C-alpha cells in the first residue's frame, strides 16, 4: 500500500511540476505599468520621419497569377487537405506610388494572411534586385479558401497548410513580376480618397447588435492617360464560402474586384480592413450566393459612391515602419489560465508585429499585424478627420498578432476573445492607444 501511495505521490508531483512548467495565470495588471507600453510610447514620441514634398506624383500598378502548378493545402477554417479544383486563380497585385523622392509599394495577396516568412522572402528579393522601393506595405484579402504552403513551424504544419519552399519561391517570383509591371507602367497621376456606406453588407459577429464599421474606403489612383486603379478596404471577413468547400477561391473580395475591373478600374486591389468582429451579411454560403453578395456590394457602390472627390497631385509624403512592442503571449486554456509565453512562441513562431505608416498629402494609411476590430474605427477616423486627415486601415501586413478587440469583451466565450486573442486582457486598449498616438503624430508632422 505504501509503495502505491509513493507512486501516486510521484505522479501527482510530476503533474504539478508539468502544470507549473507549462501554465501561468492571466496577467490583468494595468498595461500602462508595463515596460512594453513605455517603450512603444517612447518609440512613437521619438518618431521623426523624413518628409519629402513635390508638386507631382508618379505611380503604376500590376498583377501576376500565383496559382501553384500543383494543388496545395487550403488554409482557413480547419485543415482540409489539398484543393480539388481551381474555382478562382490566385493573384498578387501591386500599386506603386512615388513623389520621386520616396516610393511605396502596396503588395496584396489572395491569401488568408501574409506570414512573416513570406514577407521577409519578398523583401529580400526586392533588395537583391535593387528595386527603388522605400516602403513595402503587405496586405491580404483574408480569403478562407486560399492556398497554403507558405507557413513554417509546428502550427503551420498542423493547421495552416504547411510549408513548401517551391510554393514560396513561386510567390516571391510572382511578387517581383507584379512590381516590375507596375514600375514599367509608371506615369504621373492624381490620387483621391472615397468613403461609401455599405451597412447592408456587414454584421458584428462578436456582439449581437453591436456597432459596425460599415464603410468601404478607397484610394483612387488616376493616371494622366485616364487609366484608373483603386486600393479598397472593407470590414466584412472573407468567410462567405463555407468551410466544406474544396476549391481554391478568393471568396467575395475576388468577385468584387472582378466587378470593379469590368467597367471602372483597370485594376482593383482589395486589402482587408479592420475585419475583427465583422462578418459578411449573407445566409447561404455557396459560391453563387457569394458572387451575388459581391455583385450587390458593387451595385450599391455604383449608386452611393460620390462621383467626384478631392484630387491630389502632389504634396508632402512620408513613410515609417514601426516594430510593435507587445505584452507576453496570453493563449488561454481557461478563463484565467494561459500557456506560458515560451510554449506559445514554440508553437506559433514569429509574429513580426509591426505597423506601416504611409502619408500622402492628407491621406493616412495605417497597416497593422493585428486583426483589429472595426469597432475601433469610428474613434480613430474621427480623430484623423479632426486633424484634416483621411484614414485607411488595413491588416495582415506581414505579421500576425491575432484578434484585437475592445477590452470589455475579453471574457466572452467567443473565438475572437479566447482562441484567437493572444495578448491579454488589455490588448484592445493598448492597440487603441498606439493608433491614437500615431494619428496624432501624423497630424503633428503634417503641421
């Protein structure tokens, strides 16, 4: 009997040690008392971007098909294995804007996310080719029926389509092709900002009858030749097509871009906006219904979009890329218990948290790694407008930090608040303050 008790005691002790080794309590300490907060605030305060001014702008755009020659695993919802057919080809699209002193490359992928490994590979290729680009702003359509093969690590292998060097090389080469097409077609141009209400297209999926960001925002680019392109954002998740679908598809963003390219723009580039907490407002999730949803968005956009807007031909331009200091990882296994940060980091790998700031005259574009909730947008946009700025926010910029939602919803039993909320109970307030400070800094630099 004593030997059995000893064995049980040893087992209990080992289990206790394992729990202590792997798990920790959720830290609910005020984030403003933490080092990461002080470091990030100092980083923003000390930001002194080099501002260049000119009385003209140059730009161009291009795209390349990056559909792999052989089927790869689908990424989104759950592991589904390789796609069985190509519903929609997958593209990488580029828009270049320059004032002859600085050049911004907006690179967009019909993928779930732009993983840090892919972003680094593309940036390295741009550097190796000595392409005259000062800032690369990555974004994704966030399709949940897109291709995998570009996400390394344990979780990449288990849940996100794995990693294949040939697939990454193909994506990199396609990116360079899209950039080169844009460079070869560069010409003088005007740009402008448009904002169109499309509330019928989006729901708040986190909070019943919660606030939404219902606007489709556009950066419109028009060459002196009359050719036009647009970079657009919208907050509805690209989750129109159901999780059992086995085809490669760009979901509703693909069909919306296709519609825009039919009669108004030579190229349309869809960047996911502040999609956290927001879902598309459609019931049936078959491909034909998703196409109808995109067609409805396009029809409403035609009717409601202002025919004219302030045209910008030049002005001040500056860019900045800020790495983002983060709290320790908080991947929760219960309400108040989380994995220790080293366990999370071992499973998920590098997050590459960063914010891209691109300011062209009075248009401010902020691109983030966090899947930020659209519930923040009204506050941020009001602040920007107060300072004479037009704001566009995009996500999936070559890093990924999970969902960023308002703090008051942290304890909800919802995947945005639990499974995919990685940086603790104050991540929402922290990101909110970071964005607020950056908008204020952009306004100060403008003056």
